[in-house]
């Protein structure tokens, strides 16, 4: 689009900014609570249901606390929550068997929320790092993260979560071929209605540190995740990954992190026109909250401005820890 504008003074672009009414009429993008997924941390480890030190205002929740969070989300109009477990180190192993245990904390919370707040959509995380003694998203052998063997584990994890009642599965592992394997297994098991929101373009980012604190993976991680998460210097690769995951059966795709990768969000939406999400990750949240708590930034203004950036970049929605606060603010008009 190349608009032809008359010269000044026939064209005065400030005319449409003169009053709030005119600014509202000219606004191109809007935020809605319906565009948000609220990530919450859950645990059954005694004493672990505390505030995450590196994420002010974010808490690990027991099963009962998770149900209350789902009730809060429903009251606020937030359509979905996403569950991330803090697992007892005693059950973490190199084989990660707890990941597909039907009675692990994630699957128990899914069933509890579905019983109490059935209208809330439940998204889950599919990756092995919360259950892995090595802290990686995949199985590790001799320092190498195994792809195909990991995919077999992820399929078992996906089936257990679907059986528990999850609405949206979020494979965040970045293993090759996992979407096709999960989709085939879900179809065979009678879970054809379960949605996959693929972390299709997940970068090997420095913004994940507080999240790893929240799920207890920081101390366990050996090495880094650069052999399976994306190089921050690449964008064409992101397009190839999204194309592949869509071809394999993903219903929606995600870019992670969010704000440092808005250009990727825009490219994905423009090229594919599919439901496109971003994850405003823990480091983005912690960074803003640190500045807010030091009095350097205005909480409400930077929160809404940051969330608007995702909509402007083409995202249909965003996973954000700000979801409840944003919902309350948006409800005020």
C-alpha cells in the first residue's frame, strides 16, 4: 500500500490525533482479553508454592491454587491458561518417565480444572526439561540430545495430557518430526479434536532464565540448548520451521521469545495467514517488572504498550504473565 497524500497543509496528519474520540476512530489495532493465554506454574512439592524470586508477582501454585487461578481467569474473561510444572527433583531421571505419568502434577491439575471450570481452555507444555535430570528438553546420551528417541517420549506425554483432558498441546521441545508423530498418535487414540499450538520458531535465547528458575531446571541444565533451539541470527529458518510444522498437522504456531522477535511474528503471519502467537517470556516480564519496581517505568503503560506490539506485529494472541493485570485494566475501558 502506497497512499498518495496531498501536500501540507491540505494533509495534516495531526487532525486525527486531536481528541480521544478521533484517536479511537483512527486506531488500527486493539487489545482484547480474548487474545491472551495466561501461563501459570504448578507444583506438588511441599513448600515450593512460593513467589518466583526472579519473577515478581508470579507464584508457583498447588493443585488447589491452580483451580483458583482458572476460576479467576474465567471471571476475567481470559479464555485459556497454560500449565508449567515444577517437579520434585526426586522424580527427575535421565529417562524422564514422570513426563507421561497419568498422575503427574500436570495431568492431575488438568483433571481438577476441567471438573471445576470446564469452560476454560487448558494448554500444556510438551518438553522433557521439567522431568529431566539433565535439564534438557530431550533425552541425552553422551552429551548429545537425541531426536527420534525424544519424539517417542513426547508422543507418550501428549497422549497422557490429551487423555487427562487438555485442549491445546504446546510442543516446546524443537525436535524434528514431533508434530507429525503427535498428530498421528492423537488421531489413532481418538483425540482428533485436540489442538496443537506448536512452538515452531523457538530461539536459543538468553531471556528464559527466570522461567528455568520457576520450573526448577536452572541448576539441572548441563550445557546449552543450541543444537535444537534456533540461532537468534536466523529468520528464513523460522519460516521453514513454521511451514514444516503446519504441513505436519499443527493448528497454530508460536514464536518465542516475543518482543525481541516481532519481525519473525510479522513474517510468519504475512506468509502463512494462520493463527500466530508469541510468548512474552519470563525474561521480558522480569525485565519490565524490575524497572517498574525501581520506579523507572509505569507498570500499566509499559504492560499495555508491550502487549499492543504483538497485535501490531500480526499476532492473533500472546502468552503473557501480565494476563490478569491486563484483563482488569482493559475491563475499565
